[in-house]
C-alpha cells in the first residue's frame, strides 16, 4: 500500500511541477506582450506628435494637397490613439 501512495505522491509532484512550468511560461509571454504593448503606445504617441508638428508647419506656405494629406494623417492618428491607448 505504501508503494501506491508513494507513486501517487510522485505523480502529484510531477503534475505540480508541470503546472508551475506552464504558468511560468504563460507569465513570461504576458510580460513580453505588456512590454511590446508599451513600446507600441510610445511609438504611436511619437508619431502623433510628429504629425502635429508637421501640421503646424503646413499652416504656412504649402500646397493645399499637402495640407489635406497632413490633416488626414492627424485625424487618422487621433482616432488610432484614442482607440488604442485609452
């Protein structure tokens, strides 16, 4: 009877170790996703800032087509930032 209990204890220990490995692996992936998410947010904010600066400069003597394009980009990035970052 003791051999059966010992076998069950070993099986339990193996299952617990396997479960810990699975959880640790999932946590590592989650940490990586969080880091990538933060980097993406920083990049979006930087791009949005650059477009805002470009929009400010295009108020001067530039063609109407460039103004329209920059205005479109600014609006598009605003929508992305509002949806993604908030």
